[in-house]
């Protein structure tokens, strides 16, 4: 044990503020989103390009699945290094470029955003710091409204970014069911924060490796879980799509190897659930959220619209990761060798 109380960390406090961040954000951005949605319907982009690093890039994964499924527009992640290292950029005429950043100050993202805008992109920024250079550069800025985030581990800004991505999609596609689900999201986040995932702690307290697995838009949450485990808990974790893990990574799973499975109530769940039995047959320590009637430790979840279920699971996971870090003797607010704003060039 680190001597730190689980509920005294900044990570705990800030993750618990995610619901209020989403409430503020949705109220503040409603008019801007209505105008942006109207523009995207009148002038449909030929492609959507995302620019992000770290947790924000996991939001981009989440968004890519949703945009391609619901808006039917090809979506891909761009490499900021093309601009920041090689001083180049592709033709972005008629492309929508979504830049996702907590700080809005990372030099490589700014360089890539400037190149994209210079090459014809419509630049939309999902950014927490409204006074940042990125917010000023964007054609449209969607503030995350998460407020100050002092823990190195991004939590409420990640949840707020997921909500902003969903709100953007809803405004674009005029999806009334999604709009209703988003109206419920802040209250559901409050409920999710109270769910007890601590039964997973004994399976993870001494772990050296972890696989986190999901499919569809939930894969972005699996990526975030792996990142946070490395960042706050200090052991190796990798995220895999349920469609990819049998292509090699399955080979090292044996007795006691922990696997965390995320499922949402859509067409992807069956393929994730099928893996639980395969992992259990190998003796893995199977932990799962959003699945039912499969082997392993079932974590409690809130059933909701499938588009927002992964957001709620991310909120639950943050509480678990914070507690796990403390159990393993680490301070989740101050991971070694990391800073809050990573200024990649």
C-alpha cells in the first residue's frame, strides 16, 4: 500500500466530476453544435480525419466507429508527425478534421492542425482549454467544459470528449434517440460512479500483464483502460479488438493471465462474449463488463443505449484503476516520468 487513501486522490475526485462536466458541456455547446450539424448536412465532408494523442486518440477510435456507422463517412486517424517532423500535409479539401486535446497546446497537434487548415480542411477542435492556441485556430471550437484537471491521468476530460463526440454525431445525423440518451448521460454517469468493481482488485493486485478487449466503438474504451493501467498502476497492458486477438496475441495467454473484456448491447457483443470461454479454457483470470452468462468475474454495469454504454464503463473503470494503483503502492496522480501536458514535437 502507498499510504494514500483511495478517495483522497485527484484522480478519484476528478473522475467523479465527469457527470457535471458533461452537463456543463452540453448546455454550453448546444447552439454551436446545431450550426455545425446543419453545415455538415448541407456540405457533407468527403472524409473525416482525426488528430489526437494519448487518451484523446482513444476518443478518436471511439468516434471513428460511430461516424462510419451512423454518418457513413470514411474516417481515419492522421499522423501529426507528417506535419511536425516532415513539414508536409495531404490535400484536405472538403475534409472534416477533428482535433481532440485536453490542453490544446501540444506542438505536433498544432502543426498538424495548421497544415490541415492550410490544405482546405474544416477544422473542429474538441478542447478543454478555451484559451489554448488550438481553440483559437479552429473553425469551430467545442469546449469540453471539464474544468481544471490536475491529475496527470486524464479522466473527466476523456469522458467529456466522448460525450462531445456523441453530441457532434447526434447534431450531424439528427438522431433523436441518441439525443435522448445523451440527455440521460449525466445522471447515468453519477450512477456508474457508484458501482463497485473492487472484486477485480485481488485478480489484478499482483499482475504483470493485462489484455483489455472490446469491439466496435467500445474498443476505444479498451484502449483507454490499457493506457491507464500502464500510466497509473505501473504494469504492462495491451488493448486488442476481439476480432484481432486470435491473430497471435492469444498465444501468450495462460494460467492466471488477466483479461478484461468490455461488451456493449449491440451486434459486437456476441464475438466478445465468445472469447471469455476461450480465455477461461486457458486458465486466464477473466474479468468482464457488459457481458452475461460467460465464465469469469462479472462486473456490474448499467444497461443503456448501446452508444453510451462504453462511456459508462469507462467511468466505472476509472474508479477501479485509481483503487488498483493505490493497492499496488503507487500515486495515480503522479506517475513517474510523466507530465500533464506532453509537448511532442
